[in-house]
């Protein structure tokens, strides 16, 4: 057996770790020895563990005394560190899909560079230990092209699973997505909408079940990894049901026949109930059912059917929650003063505006998330991370908690704030993400036979969940990632990825 290498020799540019000589899947065995192992299954952490990797998969894992290290293996000495499975984010947006104001200018300028932008986001995710992402709304063509390049080893980045369009909705400048008046759109915006919809947009909501079955098959032929449909409208108050129960069942059944998972965006109580009964696999932001409280029977139904809850955790915990409480207190003072001068009876508009200004929906979303967790629902993190405007066009800074990479880490941390133990939060961000992705046979835990996606941490995440920020090294598919060089080509990002301890906080300023 070769002499073990101290982990500090794996540092690349002082930011992240990599081996002195790059490893390929055909190289000799690699053994990570001495770290405390958190395998993602929920059992006790294993001190002084060994993970042996052959090619891209784990060939042995367990306590040092129970695992034999091959004599010709390259041994990485990880004593004093912790090893966890690679993280998942089950709701990201890697492509630049535009919007109004500064985001429209950004899309008009950078639209020809979508492939570069998708890869850039996937590489930023990877620097935080996020080895797999599910893109639930974006341009299917660049997403699948970059996905395939990463899978083939032609590019480095988080493993991508892409849905493309949200079936039943149009593109970013459609009525269904953004209430954008069609009489006002430009030729460019119309082409963008078509590129997003891929013939699976608003017209599907008008189809009969038989027509819908054909349309779903045609869309799946274009190569999405999973299907996401609009069970309700994107906008809220009022929020409308998007498809009949029969139509939703057709979409779910047809997609399941092709061996793929089905997500929904359904944000009313009855809209979500219809989708759950249709047999969906994943609910995106299940805690967001307009400003309504989650009924006990619906939470129970979701738990019983083992529908995965992909929660927008980072938007209702941590820094986001602290900001909300501060803003709410200030707004309450303003409203109290205004009430003294208000003589007219309040209208529905007044009540809704007041609720919006106070952020009542965020209070309810947080309460709903906690209820779903207490009900025993399979929970994972979906940050809705996205690209805002390019720096040269930016009017307002985007919240840190929805940035690629760091947003995922903050979401896993936030699960502890919502009531999980650190171990449960790690499972949610690893194993449960693999369940949502239908990849648990290959990913999500550190077990013999699984793909070697793992993160080496400098401190114990079970003692303090925030230690998942202390990334020492990332391995994806048996290869140590050179974090120092990522992202390789900056198009939308400007600051270095915050990988080392404290760097994430500095990047927020």
C-alpha cells in the first residue's frame, strides 16, 4: 500500500482540493481513509472510515478495520475530515430565460451564449459540492446539449437532469408564465417563447385527453429527463387550475410509461390535491399554496403517497427569514400609522395588498413546510436558483439564497431551522434528492456499487450543519474536481465561487 497523502497536499490554488495527478475512470483504485463517514442512509456516522473507489464507482466502504485497501491504491489521508454524499438541488434554472426590466436586456444580449451560461451555472453548483441538479424550467435544447457533454466527460459540471418547459405554460413572455400582454411582445420575445415551449406550451391546456397523450409523447421524444407540468397557473390570487383531473392523469401515466418522473407546480389546495391523486412523483414548492394553510388531510395524503416535497427552503429560513422579520416589523409600523388616517372600509384589494406588504405568504409557507416535515413527507431542497441580470444591467441585486451553489447549501442548513436534525437535513439534501431524480440505485448515498459522488468537509456537519460550507474536496464519478478553476468561462458571474470557509459570506457583500 502506498504511503497515505495528507489532505492538505490536495489543495488547488488554496481554495479546493484535487490530487496532484488527475485520475481517470480507468486508473488504479483510490482509497479515502481516516475520515468520519456520513453515508446518507441515516445510520450513525462511522469514524476512521475507508471509501475505496474503482473507476467511477465505490467498490468498498465502511470502518477501517472492515475494509481492505488494495495494495496499489492511491490513498488519500482524510483523517480529521468528514465525508458526505454529493448534494442535490431538485429545482434549479441553469439557462438564462429573461424577464422584464434589466433581465430583458440581459437575455437580448446573452441569448446566443445559452450553452456557456448553462455550463457556468452547473460548474458553480459543483464548487459547493452540488454534484446533481434537476432543472425544472429552462431552454431544453441548450440544457440537454450541456447535459450530454457533462455525461460524456467532455465538460465538467454538476450532473444535469432537465425538464425543459413547464408543460401547459408558455415561455417567459407568455400570458401563462408572466401575464405578459401578447399584443406587446416583440419578434424576439415571441421566438424566445417558442424556443422555451417546444410545442408543449399553452395549447396543451386546450387538448382532449387523447390529443394530450400524443403531445406528451412528442415532447418526451425531445429528450427531457422528467416532465413538469402546470397543475395550476403560475400567477396567484387568483390562481386557476391548469388541467382537469383526467388530463393530469394522462400526462402522469404517459410519462411513467417512458420511465420518467413527473413534477407539478400546483399552488392551491384543490389544485395540489388533484395533482397528487393523479400520481405525480415530485411537488415543486409544496409549501406554497397561495396564502392558505396546508390542510392536515392533504399533508397526510402527500406523506402516504410518498410524493417528494421539493421545498424552497432557502427563501424562508436563514438570511431570508431574518430579512422578512425586519421588513415585517417596519411595515407594521407604517400600516398602523396609515390606519389612523383610513376612513373608508377596506376592499379585497386593500386586504391583499396589506398581506403582500407584510409578507403573510412567507409566514404561511414556513408554517406549511414545517407541517409537511412533521407529517413525515419525503423532503428535499429545490432552491429555484436562477440567473438575474448581467452585472452591467443589474438594477437590484438578487438574493444570495437563490444564487447557484450557495443557495443549495443555505437550503440544507435551513431544514435544521425548520425542525430537522443535521443528519435528517443531510439525507434530505442527498438521498432524498436521488429519490426525486429516480437515481437512488446509483446516487445519493455512499454504498458499494454506487457512483462515487462525494464531498470531503473540514468540520463536522452533525455538530453544526453550517459546516457543510467547509468544502475541502469534491469527487464526482470517481474523479476529484479541480475546484480552483471553476467556472472555467465566466459569462454571467463575476466573483470567484465561495468554497473556502468564510468566502461565501464575503461573496454576499
